[in-house]
C-alpha cells in the first residue's frame, strides 16, 4: 500500500474515495466513508466485507455533480485520474475541489502504459479492463498550488508516482 504524504490527515470525519475498486483506501480513517466506482463487480466483491461503508456504483462524472458543495472533509483518488482522458480529468478535479474541503490525488508520474487486448481480464481476473486502461498521464506541473510529494522509485523503478494534495477552503 502506498504511504500517505505528510499533508494528508490520518483521520477525517467524511471521506469520498473515488475509483475505490476492490481495494478501498486504507490510509485515512473516517467516520463516514463513501466509495464510488463505475464497475459494479468490483463493488459487489467488496461490499459484503465493509458493511459500515456506503458504496455508489457510477461514473465519477455522473455521481460527483449530484453531491453538495463541501460535503466531504476529504476527496481521495488513488490510482484513478490516469484512467480518465485529460479533459475528463480536469472536470473531475473541478468537481472534487467543489465537493471536498481537501482533495488528494495519487497517480503515476507522467503517462504509464496500461492497456488490454480484447477479452483479456484485469489483474483481479474480472472484466474491468475498460476501467483499468490508462488514458492520460499527469505530472506535478498539472497541479500548481497543490502540495506535491514525488515518489520517483514507485512502480518498479520504471515510472515514479506522486501525491497532489490541496486544502480547497484556505
């Protein structure tokens, strides 16, 4: 599991985990946890284990606009934004900053190839390859004004990764 950056609190009241998949985040404790994922089989696998959590099946682009301003202490997206096109990624960031009092993104450092052949299964042997395909790459320069922590040796020393965290209500 990825280590959180110093700018990320260890506990919050409410947390929105976008793109939670079958591995909802485990780095920030929360009183109210809501996980969003577009691939129902992922949520069906994890829901029985986490009965105190709320899960929403849907695309972030459809779910987030329905949420109220400042409705979460933290919006967290670990290994999510790279699965969106750049245009969709920018739209996601706007919505995340509107909804969350703090937003934290973890993503590969630049573009990291991840695609699948037709009929191929994802890493969990499920049919989620459409959702697991990388469609964009991001760098710290895409997040001016955010707290950045680069992990240059992440992803088997081939492509690093980084955290981008912003307090949206300062």
